[in-house]
C-alpha cells in the first residue's frame, strides 16, 4: 500500500476514510482548512467531528503531495502499524522484559487480529498505535517515580484524541488511575520519611497535571467537539430517559425536540430495560464480542474467513451481532505465556496490573453479553425478559457509571487493550529462567493440544453432524455470496493443525532445554520466529486491499448528474442535493448466486460503492448527497430528511442488469429551490462565493426573510455588507425545530442598493482551543527542555 498500487478495500477505511481524507486534503490545498462540509446531508461540521482528525500531527504525511494520494494513505497506515509495534517493544522494555520478550510483544501486538484489522478502520488503528506508549509512560510516572516523564505521559493521550480515537484516551486514563491505586496501596505501609497522605497527594497531583496538560494539548480539537456534542445524535434527546447516573442530574438540551418517535418520560432512567429504538443508546452495544469468539485465541480462523470466498460460519448464527474483528488471534505461544503470567494479587504489581487490565477489557469487549444475558442463556429467554442482556456486564457498568462514557459505542473495540495486556504479560515470561523452571507452560500446551485433537474429531467425524448438520444450514450473504462449506472446513482444520504443531514444537523445545541439549536462547529465538511466521500466515488476510485504480474509475452516475444539474442550474442554485437510497438497496442480486463467485469480489464491491456514491465517494466530485452517514450526525437529521425534499430527488440504483442506465431523476416539488428562499419570493439574488466555510449571496432588493437550506449550527455567523459597513443579522432555528438555518432581517436597506449577505462558519471555541493548545505546547516544551538543561549543567559541573 505504501507504493500506492494497493489501497484498503474493506469497511470504513475504504468507503469512508479514504475519500474523506482525500476531500479534506484537496480542500486544504485549494481553500484552506475545511470547517463545513456542504456535500453531506444538509451540511455537517468538519472540525467538530473527531474522526476527521484535521489537527492530528500525523496528517503531515498527506502534505507530501509529490506522492500520489494512494501512496500517502498507505504510508499513513504503515506508519501507525510500525508505531504500534515499536510502542509495544518500548513498553515491554519499560516493564523489565528482555529484548527477546519485548520483540515478542511487538510481534504479537502489532500483528494480532484485533490490531491488524484496524487497518480497515484507521482512526482506531491510531488509538492502538499510541496505547503502548501511554501505558509505558504511566508506569514510569507512578511505579518508577520518574517525574520527568510527566509531559510525555500527556502526549499520547492528546495524540489519541487528535487522531480521532478519544475513547482510547479515556481507557488509558482509567488504566493510569488503576495503576495509581495499586502503587498507592503497595507503598501505603512502607515506612519512610514521607507521610502517607503526602504520597497520595503527590500521585493525585501528578495524575491531574497529566490530564490538564493532555486536555490543553488537544483543546484545538476537544473544545469544538465538546460544544458540538450536545447537538449530535449521541447526546441525550429531550424525552429520553437518563442513560447513566450522571445524566440523572442533567437536563437534555431543549434546543431540538425529536418528532420521529413517541416521547418517553424524561424523568426516568434507562439502566435496566432495553433502550428505545432509533436512538444512540440502541446502537451502543452493537459489535459486541461473543464469549465463544474467545476460542479464536487458541485456534486461528476457527470460525472461517470472509475473503475471497465466504467461509465464516458464525456469520449466520441468529444471536451473533455485527462482527467488528474477524479474528482475535495473537499467536498461541504469546497467549499461553500470558496465561502463565496471570496474577490476581501478590507482590508482582506489574503482572497484577496487566492481569486485571486484560480481564476487565476482555469482559468489557463482550458488551451485550452481560450477567443478564448469561442468566437468560442458562435459564431460558423468559428469565428477566424485560431486562437488557448487557445489564451486569463490564461495558454496562462503564456506560452507567462513568461520566460521558455513554457517548461511545461498539464494545469490541476494547479488546485492543486486552491484546496489549496479553502481549506485555507474555513478554515478561519470555526468558530462559521461565522455560527452565516453570512447568505450567508445558502442561498448558499439552491441554490445548488435546483440546485441538478433540475439536478436530468433532469437525471431521460424521457422527457429530457438524459438516452435514450445522454447516449445511448456512445460506448466502447479500454481497459475499454463497457460503463455502468445504473452504470453511479447510480453514478450521488448518488452524487446528497449526496450533497443534506449534504446541508440539514448544513441548519438545522445553524438553530439550531441560535436558541441556539446546540452549534457552536458541529456543527463545526459534519460538519468536515461529510466532512471526504463523501470524503472517494466519492473519495476513485481514489486511484486505484492492487495486488503487478501483478508486479512480469513473462512475456512470456522475455524468448524468452533471447533465441534470446543468439543465436546472442558475446563479440561485450552486448545486442541487440528491437523495441516496438505503445502503443495502440496489446491491446486485447476482452476487448472492453461487455461479457468480469472484476472486475480485472486494474490487467489485468498491466499484459498486463508487457507482452508487456510498457513502463518501460523492466527495470526489463535490456531489451533495442526502443519506451519507457519518460517525457523528446532527440530532434531528432524520426530521430534516423527512421534512425536506431535495431539488433533484435521485433514487441511486445500480442493478446487476445494467449499471449505467438505472439512474432515475425526478424534479422536486419543494418550493425551497437550491439554497435560498426569500419572502417575497420574487426578490432576485445570486451566489457570489461558495466555499467550505463561507457563502456570499447578493440581493438587489431587501428581502423580508431569508431561509437558507442548510443545517443550523451555532457556529454560523451572518452579516450584511453594504457600502463598506457591516450589519449583523440574527440566526434562529425554524419553528418546527428541524435545525434549518433561518435568518431574520433586523436592518433597513439603504436606497435599495445591492447588498451582500455573508454567512461564515466558525466552529465554537475554536479560537479558544487554538490559544490553549499553543499555551500547552509551550508548557510541554518547557517541561521537556528544563530537565535536560539541568542535567547538562550538572554534567558540566561534575566534569
């Protein structure tokens, strides 16, 4: 991918981040930093959405415009994969692992399924890349009492937020607080000259200082995002019950009132019952990690692969939610070593910290599979049937008990943290003394080898009915086609054989070390190489790419759209919005038929997505789309969508019969033409300027009222320009609270001369965020440079 010949072809990196980052790069080069995107729905803010990561320093890679865009995007992915690997190596070294153990941690973490697959969701790869750096800094600050590392502890937290993954920064802060408690308990009974409470006060001050510095460094992103959050669909809506303990004492913002669903008593809580539909709360537990998916830690691809043919048999289970990560595998050797290093209590505070971190985030990744789900699984679905299955689970506790954690979603993301914990635990066991004296790893290998033999019998034996019974019930997928039963069996058996062979190699190697026939170092190096090779073979398919030319092939829709717009184009309508159908409508039916299986199905999907402008490919041509979903949307977008009709309503359909002749255009009956509606409607106007943050409209006569068909946001600033004077207008929402921008005239036009109405979008608190980030950056540099100068002076004095 770094050469530009291949590009990510699966999930969000392909159809969301690739075209979105390309549009941001183009806008930045031509018009400056984009603040508002008028081409998505009825307009959405850019800076306030953290996934755009416009202020992330790593985005400097995209400034290398001498390289083609696919190459820059590939380098961006490669850089963060290498950052994750080296971060795991450094963190393991900080935790006193030897260089072989640190190398094993780097291999296991960066090549694990939970991290490697994040190439398909790049902002979470950024969070995974900075996580080991953050944990290592927490350890140095609290466990090693290294005060000079305080500014460096804040840096990874800020990078996670700026990179688009604030949830990972939240998790790291929780892990750091837990370490603070462990260190405080350990040193509470130590007798020294420092009073106990002074120790706690020191740790607490350092923790708060890290948090304040981290918030300051990312204020340029954090403040605008926080101001926008109360208008987003993730905020608690009026009439919606409290979703966490903290929301009991909060009043939902009454600026917008939803009308697309029945109101609920706002004084209630929503801790136990299933959440109401069509709310953010109903999406929180999507992509939960099923408990049985933990078998992937033992056997790679035991549930079957997705590509190039559909072999994943769990995809058809009725109670399996959306799949976030197809494989959790990080190597059987690192996993067994990590299990041998588990310590729930004791003097080994490092292993205790890593053990509880791993257990907590593993259980948290299960999301909806909470305590109530377990009771329903054991006692039947009628048990506690009015209670949500997530109740009692770790993720439910975090949603209910932690401030603002309810705005996040998708529990499976938490397993990245568990993967790092397992990798670091394994690194601490990966030493000669462990293999000479510890028999637990040998017995664990024997047990897993026996389980592998049993699993192989269950899969292959006709009497069990797995092949002719379970797999025969698998159907077809809408895009991936017919289920490949023989290929699925091949994947399962290959994984079982691979695990068994590696375990036999491990058992034999340990026996040779204890009989002094080989040196422990030779065994360690061999196991490290075996782990690297098996992860390449087992997880290499998770990086799903297509030929980058697929992203440049023209869409037949674009030409027809431009022709339709040209016929109706005037100065009063710089463009006309079109409406995209449901994301699954129009998918070629032939893809689900067995005779149309293709080795390039992923490339065909990308081409179809470009043809149907799904969901960000319209940005390549600046085509405004209604129905382009984002990670954060306005609270009342659904109300706007149902109320407003686009000027050109387009059912974007790409059927399997003829991709080029199924674009249907109809003229809208809506009176709001283009962008502006004036009262009286015969007032002539024209657009002078249109950019990603500003609109300038010229009127020949004074309108009594102007209605701008774009999403209302408090960041809009409006004023008249006439004879070099500026006169402000008032911005309000429309009476039905659909967030459409409404401008009410408060001035008299002089002599009916032409005037210009200027609308400029300025994200709230952006200026304050810039100043806070600049000030915090200076503080960061001073905290880094001053200790270095002190050391230099001390060295010069001693010399």
